[in-house]
């Protein structure tokens, strides 16, 4: 629900932009992120959305990569590595 709050937002290398913001959402972002200004809240929210999208894309790529993982091979390798380490440590 928009309440008609207009905030001037300066973006590096761009002109100042006026936007209508949801007052309740803005207040919540300011509260949970402990921000003092509307500008900081808007910039914080934009960065959070961008970061969330990057993480989502990365999860999708990892999911695709994981289809090719050889867990049993890795597990056998790891067990052999542990055995070798324990034998080496028992000599000390």
C-alpha cells in the first residue's frame, strides 16, 4: 500500500530521482536494519535485493554442478585421507 511518501534518491553518476515509497515498508527496513535515513534504507533495500538475486542464481548453478558430483568417490577419498592422517599421528 503506497502512502505517497516522496524521497529524493541520489545515485552515483545519475540524476536525483523522485519515487513514491510504501511508508510501512520503509519504516520496517529502517527499524530492522537500524538505519536513520530514508536514503540509507532505500539503498540498503536495493543492495539486499541484488545480493539475494545473486545468491539465488549461485544456488541454481551449484545445484546444476552438484548433479555431476561423485559423492561416493569423494567419501572414499576422504576416508583414505583420514586413515593416512591417523596412521601418521599415531607414529608421533
